[in-house]
C-alpha cells in the first residue's frame, strides 16, 4: 500500500509538471525576445588588420569587428571585483596579465577565435599593486615597495616549459617611494613622480639604479599639481601635465629632456607613424570635436579634421589607433563609456557602441501613448460641431481604424511609438552607472533615445549595492498630458542629491538637472495625484529634513499627514527606523520617529518590500474540506535579512518580517552555519529567500507563507494598527542544486495568473520555478491534484525546459526586472548585466489569446458556411410556409364550396 501511494504521488507530480512545462520551437527563437551583448568600459585596446582587441574593466577580453563594431568573440575572466586585466599585448598571439596584488595569471590567446593557448600563475610575497610590461619577448613585473625599494622580476615568455619558467629578481633601492607616488612604464623605462622629483629606471640594464631630475628644471617653477601620463613610442616618452597643458618628455641614453611645444592631455602616439594625435574643442556647432595631428619631433601641425561627433555623447578620449598609408583609424571612448571608430582624413564616425548599457542600475517599464487616431475619438463631442460633422468624423475615424487593423496595426505613427491593443509594445527606461539614461523599444531592442547626465553616480545601499531611483509620477494614459518620470541620484563630486524630471517617451526635460544642496537618504512616491494627475514624491535629507516635489502638492498631502509613514535603512548603524508625518504642518514637513529596530551586532544585508503595482486576486486558499483559509495580505510588510558573525557557528543568517508602520516583528527565522548570497522575493502573503548552507555546502531555499485563519479581520481596508492576533506562519525549505545570482517574481495585470519565480543562475541561465512547487504544505492535510498541491520534494528539479533564455547564455547577470502586460497571461521580463535579454513569459500559458497555429481559414469557412446555410434555410423555410399556406387556402376554398353546394341541395329538396 505504501508503494502504491508513493507511485501515485510521483505520477501526480509528473502530471502537474507536464502541464507547467513550457517549450520553445526553433522558428520562435527571436520572435518574442532579443539579446544585446556588451564588453564594458574599455581599458586597453589594440587595432589589428580586421579586428580590434579590447580589455575592459569588467575583466573581459574581446575582439570587435573593424567594420561594424560587432563582437566576434568574447572571453570572460574572473570576477572584476577581485581581478583586473593589467596588461594587454598583441603580437601573433594575445598576451594578458590579470589578477590583483600578489596573485596573477599570465595567459596567451589565439587571436582569431579567442581560444586559450596557455596559462601560468605568477605569485609574489608582496601584496602591493604592480606594473607590467613586455619587452624583447620578456615579461617585466615591477613592484614598488613603499619607503624601501622596487622589485623587478623578469620572466621569459616563449620557448620555455611552463614548469621551468622562473623569474630573475632584482631589487633597486628607492627609499623615496610612497603610496601616493605616481608611476608609469614607458617602453623600457620605469618612471615615477614624487616630491617634485622625476625618477626613471632603465629596466634592461641589470645593474641600473634610479636617476632623478628636479621637475622645476624641466617645467619651470610651478605650484600646480603634475600628472604623469604614458605615451606609446619607440623612444621612452611621457606627458607631464600641469594646468591641463601637457609637455612631452623623452629619455635618450639616461638623459631626459622636454620638447619645446605644448600638447593636450589626451595626446596619443601610434607606432605606425611619427604623428601625435590629440582632440580639441571646435567652434563649429555642427562639428564639435577636432582631431589634430602634430609632428613628434617639432610639434608642428600636420593636419586637422573636424569630426561628425554625435550629439549626446560624453567627452571623447583616444585609446588607440592604426595608420596604413594616408588612412588612420582612431578608437575613441567617452566619459559615458561609449566606443567609436573614426576614419581619417574624412572625419567620419564608422560605428558607435553604447557600452554604458553593460552597467544598468535602475529600470522602469512604460506604457506608450495612444495614437492620434484613437485620441481623436475621445474629442468627438468637443466643441460646437453639428450632427453632420460629428457623423462624418465618426465614419472617417472608423474607416481609418479598419484600414489600420487590416494592415496589421501600427507600432509607429509618424515616427512616434504608439500603444498596441495588448500592451506588448512598451518602452523600457534604464539608468546606468555612467550616468546615462536610455529608452529601449521592447519589440526590437533598439535605442529610442538617450540622455547623458554629467557628474552623477548611484547611491550605495545595504551590502554596498548600487542604486538609482526611477519614480513614475504620471503614465501615458492621461492623454493629452505627457508621461513624467523622475530620476534620483547623487553628485559624483559632492555627494549631494540630484533630481532629473523627464518625459520617458521622448526623453525631453523641461527643468533639466536639479542639483540639491543636501544628501538624499530616502525617497517615497506618494499615491495622491494632484490636479495635474501628477504623483508627488518626498525626499528625506541626511539631516532628516523632508522636501516635497512639486511643492504645490502640499494641499493633497496635508489631508494624509497622519497616515503617511516611511522607513529608513541605515547600513552603517545596522538599524531600521520608522517615521511618520503626523505632526507636520502645511508650512513645515516634519519627520517624527515612531519605532526603531537595531540589528547589531548583525550586519544588515537586504531589505525588501512588495512590488508597488502588485494586485492580489485571491484573498484566501481553499482547503481540502472546502473551507477558506484567508491570506495575511499586509501591504506594509518588510522583509529584512541579516548576517551575524558567530564564534561557534561561523555565521548565522536571520530573516525578519517587520510591519513598516508599527515596527512590529511578525516573524523571524535563523539559520546557523549559513551565509550569503541572500536573495529575498516578497509577494502577496509569502516570502522566498535563498542562502548558502555552510554545513552541507549547498544552496537552500526557504518559503514563508502567512495566513489570518478561517476568519478575515477586514476584507476592505487593511490597518497595521488593528492587529488582534499574529498571523499563522507556514514554512518549508528546499535544496536548490544551482547558485542563484538574482531572483524575482512574475507580475500580471490582475494577479489571476499563477506566480512563477525567475531565478538567474551563475551558468548564464534564467529559470522559472512555479510558486506552487515551493508553497509550504499544511501539516496533516492531504496533498494531491484535487487540492492543487504538489507532493513535497526536498530538492527542486531544474529542467532544461524551464530556461526562458534557452541557449542564449547571459553573462554576469545583475538584475531581473518584470512588468505586467495588458494581457493577463503575459509578463514582460528584462534580464540585464553584461548582456541584456528581453522576453515575455506566460506562467499559465496564453489562456486569453488564440494560438499561433489557430486555423483562421477553417473558422472563416465555418462562419461563411453558417451564414450561407442560414439564408438558404430561411429561403427554404419561407417557401415551405408559403406552400403550406396555399394548401390550407385551397382546402378552405374547397370546403367552402362543398358547404355552399350542400346548402343549395337542401334548398332544392325543400
């Protein structure tokens, strides 16, 4: 009997799992999704014959096409937070040195395919930043030791067995060197700038010592700060920059001299010719940037070219170039991480890559505005038009709508994107770490507009997460009022707050960048729109002063002072504080502290609130006995995760559920010998979080579900102050056989569709797991298909069919964003990181949409046949009725005649 029950449970599970399985046909690839790949901010570059080899701050080595800028191949190295590429050398093979401090890896790569050819470690005893250079097929490793010496280790690169590769170490006395010393490698010389002295060392001579020259003897006496910049040339050369003016210093036979001409700090030199290239500002508004070439020996101008520089990009910097005859190609990067290839002497921009999209910080989906055709219907009764004009307008509009429908609809009208019927066409506004805003079309993945905000940076929240805030003040549904969004960030120089209000559809801003005179610690979007249907928002400064934007919305806010609450997470003090506006006045907004939770000695890791646009469709769960168990749906509930160092258990992960209005802790759980990464997903009446079990060396998932019981306290309005009893808590834990990077939950228009968890894994896959699989089972209650319950399994199965990005591997995923479509079954998904991937998911399948293989011809034939059959039947029925009527008429006529004859006969007889 026990075996039969086990087999039955497995069969039930497989049956339900088959119904939850989603697959993708080959012809559907790229139809509802798209992917864009990036390399990140470029550090080093080498231009070859048909390709451009780049090494980036994302610790990525890649090859770009010289003609189009597309990625030919890409190799992801170690985590960029721990390792960085410090040397890129391209010859017949590609040589890279990456690592940090005392651990380095020297690798060689095949130039055409990016295949790894060799790899060997390089370890040192000094935990100090190093310099590397390659000269005469030897690798020079230079370590400046503060107030002591400089270590130079020489390694042979080729024709040596990796196991026998040993370096030759020599130490050069340098007691003057400091941590603040500025040092560069110029060809075969190591040059340092310290205390108004220029020190240089010949790396090729075994017994060489540092030579020095006073900086005043080279540049003259000056109190300005001097910056040292390396210049690529066969003759060891550097740029000495003072007051944004560069001087060229060259070293010949241990003698350093300065050229008698000035250069720009962005000047560069290529090995192919004797020209120095630099960028200058141009007076021509149509061509803002000028490239000027100067002779290396004399500094005379050789030529200058004005560039067709795109408007909206940051200040350009020349990273590399290539000269073949009279043709020169310059590889530029900008302050907003864009990449450009310039063709000289035409001054033409061959292609541009927006590498800022590799570091997305904030994301928001926006509905598109309705078309002018649809908007004209709403104005049919405006004005004093007569009935004839209104009728003509109505007929014309409907004919145009019919034409648009027959032509397949329009996603663009006169160059402007418009809303579709099912809300599948949206615009995604993203804010990047480089301080640039982008609007991305969900249908094609193309950039609709971009806007650069200079000198801004993201906030640092809990666990050093970078964040910017995008608040939606008004959507596009309030025609003719335009949509409005606001970006909150901080100034990269002062750390003060920055506010930028803009139209998310067009990217236009009426007020521009507003730089505040205080730091921002919290911002809250209020749900009370003003007379212009604009939702105001509150900004809390570091001195706990409250500021309202826009200020004329105080009339809407004053009615809700006593019911407006907010919280502030302080990662420095590891505390969570609640505040109220109860004692505010119309002239002065005041925060009143009402509760505080101090987690010390624990470290505050993450705070998660429910999605602001989430709708809970079902208020309860139907049990096996047909009774209803009501959900505890608290919109003010916060999920908090902490990690506590423990001498016995190494570390303890704790999770709390705290009411954001009263500060009441409704639930807490602790996991010993556990650590991060911790990911929280908070939705409806449940919480899912992940952690690493250090005891069993595995990732685990815990699910928490909250219920009120069989009686619902209030079915209309929830109040955090009306708490009669604590909710009933149901928990369950599982083993996750993968390492998650990010996690979120699907959202739909009305909340009817089943919830799916979207989990990004370290292998580049994004999987979806139904909440039904993780939902805690009630103790002592049956679990089967009748109860819509999957039997408990300790390990979550991960099938290949659950991967929503199929074979599109996504690198270094940093976030998953979701948004509902107007179709209840469909949810928009954007996965971003080093790659951007967009798709649409349907957790309960597209139950509100006809399938693609629906036989429209058959249904049309059936309808036409039904209509024809109706008219034919009607005609036949009419003829039959007519014949029947005539038949009845003739029968009555004959009866009447017989009656007349009978009467006549009776009269004759009488």
